[in-house]
C-alpha cells in the first residue's frame, strides 16, 4: 500500500478553515483509493512571528525535507506583519526546495460564473508554467542614501541559463503531454516575454526559449509581450495552451487567469520540484483574507483543486481524476454555492458536497 507523509501549513487568515477541507478530501481519497496518508500540521505564519520574531523556525526546511508533499493554506496578515516579511515563509520553501516550476492550470468549470465575457468552459483550458525560483524575485538589490533626498533602491532580476532552460523544457514537455492526452490538441507553448523593453534579461529569456524549442519540433512556438498577452487572454482565451512566463510576469497573468476561471476561489497552483529531490508544495493562489477568518464562508474549491494537483503529482491519477469529476459535477449542478458564487453555503458544506461526490463516483 502506498503511504504518504503530507505536511500541512495552514498559515494565516482563512488558512485554518481551508486546510480542514484539504485534509477532508485527502482522507476521503486515501480511504477510497487504498493508500495511506499521514498529515502533520505546522503552525507557522504571522502569529508565530508575533511570538518568535520570525515566520517559521530556522530548521523549517530540515523539518519538511522528508515529507512527500506539502499543502500550504495562505500566508500574510498585513495588520500583524508587513507583507514583504510574511511572504518569506512561502518564498523560502519555493527556493529552498528548488520548486522551480509554479504550475497554474486555468480551467473554467461548467456552472461557474466569470466576469469575463469571452470565458466559457469551451474557451478556457490552459496552463501557465511560471518560473518560481529566480528572475525578478531573486531578492537581490539594496537601498542607498536612505532618508536623504538622494535615496536609491535597486532590485536586480537574475536570469540564468539553467533556470530558464529547465522551466522551458518543463513547459514544452507539458504541451507534448497535453497534446498526446488529447486534452489540448494545440500543442503550443506561448513565450510570455517583454524583450522589446527588457533588452538583457528578456532577450536572453527568448534566446533560451528558441534553443529549447529546437528539441520539440512537434510543438508550436508562439510569443506574446506580457502587456499584449493580458489583452489576448481576455479577448481570445481559447487561443492558449501552455504559457511559459518569468516569475513576476507569471504572477501577474495568473491573477488574470483566476478571473477567467471564475475568481480567486477557483485558482490553484503547484510549486513543483520535477526531479523529486525535494517535496513539492500545493496551494490555492488566493490570499489569506483575514477579515473572513473563522467565518467559514470562503470557497474551498481552489484548495481542493490543489489537492487534486498533489494527487496527480504523487501518481495517484485515479484520485486526481475523480476529484476533478466531483468538482465538475458539484459546480455544474450548482446546488451548493459559497458566497463568492452568489450562494449561502459554508466552506465546509462545499467541501462536504465535493467529498460526497468523490465517494459516489464509481471506481
Ligand atoms: C502568488 C502570490 C505570491 C507570489 C506572494 C504571496 C509572494 O502572489 O503565489 O501568486 O507573488 O508569488
Ligand atoms: Mg500572485
């Protein structure tokens, strides 16, 4: 029997309540598909910071190193800790575990409303592959002459051959896989760039993209400047298959992507270390919404979708497929809706509905 150790980091705000739904689904699929899973919860985040002066213990990576996967709720509470400090928790795991792919599927389920007119279940099915360890998020720079009229801040983006190449390879492999599975017959990787203005970093990025593309003659190449890309995503979402983007650009376009898929309550991401040298981490990409904390009203779909991605990553493909089916069924039926969907059901009721649907699906 397969057995998985899963670390759960609820984080701040609504993190606790969505983590409960994550564990609920994990338990359901483990029982149904005959694997064992053991979750251990780590209470790191802003409250930990208020007590200890840091977001997490110094040996966090050591503690997490041995687990099979990590579920991260959501981190940040600007009333307690400035955001540029609280996000150290998430960024330390992404970088420390070399989770160089931030995988963000953008899919609109039937029954889910979106504010974007062009978005329909038939037109929204793409994946953003976001570089997750370097680029604009390399945390390199400095302040000079602070507090004087000559104050200066610099922030240096770092693009390495290895860093660009490996994420692009992942994107091309993914496009190939999607084409083979028939999910997306397009077989195309769009390069999200800005090489017209960023004349070093993005020119280099494009160059690596074209180098890697040579190894994938069966996959179409495509390119869009990031500003234009935001426009195309709204105008013609059906055009896209796989998009590869740098850390910052990927961050920006996936919030737009979340709107295509119905809102932040539906968008999930995987921080993947493809080689499996370290555990990968799965999370809803929404924030921690401290004002809703403890009210039990937020939508757990993004969380459950992140558990689906975790199952997929662990090789529990049947569990993954059935979570997807259950999500699809419940959303299409539309009997259970959380507040963001215009309904009155609670976080737990939505989680229960999806869990029940999973249990009812024939194996
Ligand atoms: C995300 C978030 C994070 C990011 C923040 C919280 C550091 O916006 O996962 O998209 O920018 O990567
Ligand atoms: Mg973001």
